[in-house]
C-alpha cells in the first residue's frame, strides 16, 4: 500500500513539474488534458534511461548521421519504430551537448514515413503530427511529432523546434 501511495505521489509531482515548465504555448493558453498528462508521464518514464546515450544505443537507437538540426539538435533513431504510435516508444531521441560536451536528452520524436500522397497525418498525445516534412539526408518525406519532454520549450511542448537549441 505504501509503495502504491509513494508511486502515485511521485507521478503527480512528475506531472506537476511537466505542467509547470513544458506544457504552455508561447501565449500561455495551452494546458495538458488529464489524458495528455498521463501519456507524457508514460513517455518520460519509458525514455528516462536514455539520458545515457550508451543506454539508448544498447536499446537499438543509433546516431542518424544527420548534422545538428537548428532548434532540434542531434537525432538518434531506431528504424523499427518508424510509424509507431505508442507513447512509450518514440522513433527518435534528440540530444544536444551541454557546456561540458556531454550529450543531454532534450526531446523525443515520433516519425511516420509517408508512403501514399493521400496519407493523412496521425495523432498522438491528442496532437496531429506536423508535415509532410522533408529533411535533407532523410530518404523519405514524413509526418513527425516532437515532444520536449526533457527541456522546457517556450514555443510549446509539441513544437517542432526549440529556440534554446542553437547549432554551431
């Protein structure tokens, strides 16, 4: 019983922390619904180990080879998760070096390749994926959804870019 209470309190504190720093849009009007809060907690719990790049690589994520993307950072991908719509298994992890040069996990991303011009954008976290998108070096157009789960974003939790990330 005590473990259940402690786990619930930890989840509530975790959610409160997220709402306080990462869920508002630039106009401050956006609040997460209870379902979005629950999904975000699940996503953060599932990706917490990936603060370690070595742990991410052991789980099958690899450096995409793309250069630093302005407003996003560096992408580690797991190809088997492309098109996946499970909040606990993003296809990409976004990293950026801190002042010491160590890579820090910032955001997670779901990527759905576009295989048919009539294909519609999927939804996750109650959000419609952005796109169609094209990135030089990526061999397909895609719909994507970024979630700034580990770094607050003044332009919104689900924004494609974060002004705090400036590539060299």
